[in-house]
C-alpha cells in the first residue's frame, strides 16, 4: 500500500485498529507507534526528570487528523487537544483542500534572535554603531559557544542593534540572529546571548542587564496556502461569506482574537503532540498579529481566486524543533514525530502551519453556514454522557437522545440513562 493520509472510517475502529490503520497508511512499523498507548507513554520516572515536584501525569487525548497533504506529501497529523471537534474539523478542511492538491508551504531560514539589553549608554547612537563595528568579534564569541551548531551550518548570521526609548531612558538592544537548524533554539541563543553580554556592554559603553531570546520570532516565518473549491465548500455564497468573515477578523481586534484562537486550536495541538513549546509558538503568533500600525489583526487571509474558489493563506513565526527538549525525551512525542516523518524542523513547522490554516477554514466555514454549535453539541453530548456514568455501550443511546431533545445537559443525561437502564 502506498502512503496515504486518507483513511476512511477511522473513527469507527477500536483504538488498536485505529493505530494499526494509521501505521499502515503511514508505512510505519506498528512498534514505532507503541508509545501512543498510555501504558507505554510518559512514566513517572521520566516525568520526574522533566520538571520539579512531580506528583502525577496529566493525560490529554491524542487524535490523528486525516486527509492532510503538504507539498504533495501525504501526512497523518497527531494532535493533542482537550477540545472536541478540533481533529474532525481539521480533517474535513484538509479533505476539501485535497481536491486542489492540499497545502503548499514555505519557510524562511530557521533564524531565532536573542536580545542583549544595555543600559546607561551616554551616546546611544554611537553605541549602536560601535556594536555594529564589532560584529565579527561578537559573532565569533557567540559561535564559540556552540561548535556543533556551526558544524551543522548553523550559528550566528548577523548582529542588529536597536535603540528603544523606554520610561527609564533609551536602551541599546543588541540582537543576535542565529540559524538554529533543527532545534527550537532557545537554549542555543540564550547561551550565546549570555556569552557575549559583558563584551557587548563594554563596547556599547553601558551596563548589560537582560540576555534572553525574543519570542517575536519574526525571522523564522512559515507560510501555508491552499485552495478550497467553491463546490466542495457549499457554493459561491459560502466562499463570499467566508471572505466576509475573514474581513471582520482583519478589521476588528475582538473578532481577530477569536479567529486567531481558532488557528491556534490546530497549531498548538500539533505543537503539543510533538513535545514542542506551545507558549513560545502562541506568543510568537500573537506578536505577529500586530499590524505595523499597532492594531491587533488576523493572522490569515482569505480571498476569492480567479476561478471563484476560496484561497487561504497563513503566515506565522514557527519556533519548533526536532532535537532537544520534550521532543527528544517524551516517548509519545517521539512517536508523534515518527508518524509525521519531517526531514527538518522547517518541514515540521510547515505541517503545523498547514494544520492551522485547515483549522481556521473549518471554523470559518461552520461560522459562515450552520454555526458551530450543532457539530459541537454531539461531541459535547458524548462528554456529558460519560460524565454521568454512561458506559461505552450506553453512550451512543444517551448522545442520540440528548441531541434529539436539544437539551445537552447533565441532569437530562442522568434521566435518559436512568430510563435506559430501567428498560433493561
Ligand atoms: C473555538 O475553539 C474556535 C472558534 O471560536 C474559532 C473562530 O471563531 O474562528 C470556533
């Protein structure tokens, strides 16, 4: 069988059969996905090495989004999320995009930046230029901290210096721009910033204070683009209405926050599943959503193309890595990366952004048509049914009644369950 992300009826299978189907479709040995079973996932001993004062392990559902094609490659996408409908919506939107070849993506070089804050420089303009004159010295000093990265063709690419007026005076802020290759890069750039800080302060003629990366990773950008055929979306009116919906998100920060949250539903689920830093990615995304005029706006754009279809684009900073951190240590994250099979951190970043775009389209299409509650309700009903103690056999009956009655509430679920049990 050739590799495919199109698996029909995945949701109707048992857990074991789902894993088998996913492994088969990804052309992977089933053993490689063993850690998807909680029994082989993160144990307490490993958890205890990851953070402090460990008292337990919090489980989060891990689903697989189907139908995703990125740059012609079929990809089954692991998504860790507590929110119902997210995996289904991403899979549905990816299915619509498939008809036009799926998602096309691109990335900048994986450049992260660290900031060195220098205070009390009497002549900040000249201080800035002195630092730029010393570029080569600072680059060498920083690169000496990470010979392995330099060997891999990474390392410092440039030094930039900004003058930032603050309420405590003008701060001279030197930026190290570092190609971090397949790492997320926080450790690499923080180490470099600490190493050059004293010398940078000396050169600028001030006192160095903070040395830390910036999560506004605007030199590490990833883009995704997809065409969603009008016919598959439900017609020309749906295309027009999705464009109207997206236009409000561009213009109105109140809507933009929700629109971007919908994008992050997909983004963070893949980032978490692969053991990457969701907060770094989310901070980067929100900082990227600030337009040059200071307005908070939407991260994606939707237009009607010349054929009348919907074309969506999304650009995000995407500081994710394949080496280091939980991605290397957490067994389930490692299995998730195996399933995705990215050849570089940039490729992982591109899959993440493609899923963000799919998620966004899924939400907008629902909002521009029937609304999201109907889809949400049956999934929510499953949660409610489980909460009141329905067994796996009873859940479908309870859900069907809750939805049919239009009252998805715990008290009603209890009543339905009691009736069902009374009927034997
Ligand atoms: C819910 O988690 C996400 C949505 O609110 C996103 C959106 O409104 O675009 C549905």
